[in-house]
């Protein structure tokens, strides 16, 4: 494994790990706040227990997300010093604001976790909401920094020099809104489905049914709402990418030749040497429609882009197919769920529907990982699109493969421990939260 | 604005050293406590640092962000030539942070606790050790961008007597800060006595390690004495630290926790001031003398301005909330579960 590939793998691993924790850490506080609100309004103890149970999940994920985020702020320099030397002053604005948002989140979490029965009930509730809002703000700011790498702006690049730096303009680059929108909705969809899936499984196993039903409903409504609107934001993103980064779009679609009335390629095995896709379903004109809004217009293919600027087509195309496929599947589940909610409420906790949600538990996160693969691999060979190549940014220190292996081991063991901890939290729900008054409701 | 940004950078580093240091130190104190008393220490510690511990490593993140946005050259040179110790420190931060949360939030209390505890305790030593090694390396003059051999560029830059001595000195200071802090948190007289004893031990250890730093500096021809005694500010700061040492021992006998905390923080701040003032604004001392200073590595004015405003506005939000958080939990007993 050469140093560049090792550095990219280590970065991918660290980000891939961090994204999951960051998403859950920024979305679950909202579930928690809804349940907390329900408790304050109804005085139903189940909601209080649910809030507390979820807040422990938030604490675990927040802490893991915080340390893996700290890690990343160093890894940017450890792996890509040449990039940070020039990019830091330009795209650093969102990072410095993110520091504030994250600090506020940590403070609010301190109030929330340790503030039960100390503060005014509504102040306490409010601190929980602040955890969510500041978490969301951090997420959006970090995505804004990433979007600058896709759509560099706020400086003039002349003779290898980065001049006329405007950090605010860099932050509000062309890509920030579409990327932040898509990521935020994805975080809600993925976390909603994951949490709903876990509680659905508990209902199917007939453990603390009332508790888990309430939990399931809150998470499922958040998740399905997000999954329903996500295709819209995906459409905005695709149009934006086509405009700014034609090479990325071409790789996503395995679109080798520039053509009018371009067809949408679904699935298939891209063959980069012979510039064709085997075994794919092709829908004529649809790609032109998705990109330009009509079935005729031309879509730029990889043949119009110099070969040295091609992103890896196979990975980008596969990742894109996985993301879209899973997103569509989640959208369908959401349609079914809303139909049931609207027309047939008695079926809300029926076996088949719950089973569907259990099956969908990891799908949102797989889609997120796939989506980030599209964004990052699709930007290659650039680290700053059109300005600096990834190969020029990597650290001169040799032996990065060793460090990659080392970090892989750390992240793997951390994941195992976190899953084990959550398993134990969920397993202990009966002992921790079963009050006599809840047990009588258990038969449904 | 450069002044504001630099002030924030120094404050961030100082606060990380004091608060984060006390945080690391709690783990070190735990490690150096007999097994039968450890669980008592854990409870005291959890009550003391639980609510604010998330905030502690935020100081480090702030300092790092200021460095890579405002002073990118410093950040990149450290990232390249101190890659290995930075990585080890990061692993320490990860292991420590997660073990602390895991041991508290594991719903089943069983043998896994033993594992969490030992990870927490050992990473509490490793992290400040390497933090000290990194700080020591930055001023030791062993960083050499002209080196063409792996060991010279990436290992001997940080692995030498001076940096290791500074690392050990940092560890003992952290233990000392934590022990002094915990005196005020102790719930009974035995615990209090125990923390007072620990504070004395760590203070003696710190003086010994401090002497080691001087020896190592002498051996490696680092002009430490000149830095410390060559200018009035460093000299006065060092004298203040020494005088407060005597006062501290007297107060330890009395067990006056509030003044002790202040004094311990003051002492450590003075040591940091003494060492950093003489080199200011140089941040990294390079082998061939082309030192990297805050002024020479600063980003363009527009970036520094934006960063300065972000920091000022951020503080307007953060400081009142943080102060209220600390105040609230000083007043109330923690009431979780």
C-alpha cells in the first residue's frame, strides 16, 4: 500500500467512523426533546424514562463523536499538511464557528445530563433543544468546509499563490447549501430509521411494549418524513454537481461519452478501459431530464475530460447506485408508513410493518457512507477541485500504512465496544425503567 | 485583531493545560492510589469533573483551529515533524475520553469496569506525557526540515532527553493540579487527608522532574537558563512560582482548599509564562535557526480578522453559559439517574 492510498484510507476510515457518531449525536437530541416535551405536557412517566434512556445514548455517541472529531482536526494536518498550509486560512471560517457551536453543545449537554430536578423544568428542556440545534449547526458548518473543497471560492489562484482571501465568501461557496441540505436530511432519515428499527425489534420481542412503541413512533415519524423529502434534495444536488463538477457526475452515472438525450444507467459494471457499462439497465433520455429538466439536452461525458482528471468510475458509480437504491427503498417504506398512519391506524404496530423497519435499521447509514464515498472519491484526483491534487497534499512522512493499520484497529475496537454498550443499555431497559404502573399496560 | 487571536491562542493553551491537566491528573491520582480506595476516588472525581469534562478538551480544539486557520505554517510543521507523538497523544485522548464515558454509561457493572478503568488510568498518563514531549520538542531546536533520514526527521525530532523530561514534568504537574483540586471536593476527612498527601507527593515529584528538565537542557545545550533568567518577566514569573511553592506547603498543612486551587493554578501558569515569554513570538525553534514565529507564520489580514470576530462572538455565547454551568454544579449536588 503506498503512502497516498494509506493516507486516503485512513482519512476515509476516520471520517466514515465520525460521520455515524456525529449524525446520531446531532439528531437524537431532537427525539429526546420531543419525548421530554411529551413528558412535561402529559406527565406520563414512560416519556420521562424514554428521555433518560435516549439521553444516555446521546451521551455515548456525543463523547465518541467528540473524540473522533478532535482526532480529525489533527489528522487533517497529519495526513494532508500541504493542503492545510494553504487551505486552512481560506476555509477555516466554518471550523472556527464550528468550535463555538460544538462548545455550546457540550455545555448544554452538561446542563441536560446532570440537570434533572435541579433546574426549572422548561429551562432543562430548553438545554436539551440547544444540544440539538448547536449539534445541527456544527454539522452544517463542517459540511460547508467540505463543500469548499468541491467548489473552491473566496480566493484568487495566481502563479501557485493563494491571493485575495475572503473567508466568508469561501464559507458560502456554491456547494454549501445543497451539500448541507442533503446531509442534514440524510442524518435525520438515517438516525430515525436506525432508532426506529431497534425499538421495532424490541416490540416484536415483546419487551416493554408501551415504552418501545412510544420510542418507535417518535423516531419513525422523524425518519420517514426525512426519507420522503430526501429525493428532492438529491435532485437539487445532482443538478448542482452536473453544473460544477461534470467529471463527478459522469463517474456517478458511468457516463463515458458526451451525448444528447443521455440515458440514465442503473446498476451495471462499468468497464473503464473499454468505456462501456455491462449488464446495466438504461433508460433513454432520463439523465438529460434529471440534469437539465428536458429529455434532449447534452450531458458531458468522461471522454470530454482529460484522463488524468478522471475520478475512479467503478467506486463512484457503485457507491452512487447503493445510495440511490437505499434512499428509494427508505422512501417507499415511508410512503407505506404514512398511508398506514393516515388510513389504517390499527396496523401501525403490525408485525409486517415492524419487520420492515427492523430490516431497514442500518440502511440509512449505509446510504450515508455511500453518499460520502460519492462526494469524496468523485472529487479525485483533486483535494481542492481544479486547484490542488490529493497526491500533492499528502504528508512527506513515509510509513503511513502502519498508522492506517493502527487506526483501523482502534476504530474497529471502539465500534465493537459502542455496539456492546448499546446492547447492554437496551437489554437493561426492563430493570432500569420498569415501574409497576407501566407493566399493567404491557398486553397489546 | 492579531493581538486578539494570539491572546485566544495563549488562553486556550493555558486553560487546556490547567483544566485539561487537572482532568488528566485525576486519572493519574487514581492510578497512584491503593486499589481499595480507588472506587472512592472515582466517585469524588466523577462528581467533580462530570458536568464540565466535555468542555475541557474543547480548549485544545480551539487552540488547534486557531493554529490551522491563523498560523498554518506552525500547524503544518508540527504535523509533519511531530507526527508520531501527536498520533500517540491522540490515541491517548480517544482512549481516555471513551473509557471515561463507557465506564459510566455501561448499564451493567461487571468485569468490563476493570478494563475501562485501566484504559482510563494509563491513557491519563500517556496523554500529558506526550503533550509535554510535543511542547518540549517545539522549543528544543531538534526539529530539522533539512533532515533526509527518517529517524532524524521524524523520530529524533521529539525523542530526546529534554522532551522526555518536559513530558514527565507535565505528568507530575497534572497529578499535582488534580490532587489540589480534589482536596476541595473530598466528602470526608480521610479523603481530604489522602488528597493532601497526594498533592505533596506530586509536588515533590514535580520539583524532581523540573530538575531533570534543567539537566537535560544543560546536556543538550538548550539555553534554558538564559531563557528563564535572561529577561525580567520570566525571572519574576519564576520567582513568583517559587515563592508560592512555600506558601502552598504551608496552606496544604492547613487544608485550605479554595486558596490552594488558586495558588496551584497560579504556580503552573507562572511556569508556563516564564518559559514561553522569553521565546515569544517564536513558536517552533528549528535546528538551523530559521524559527517559526507567530508573526512570521500568520495568515492574511482578512483571515485573521474573520477568525478574531468568530472568536469574540463565540465567547459572547460561550462564556456566560460556561460560567453558569460551573456555578450551578458547584452549588448543587449532581443528580443523575
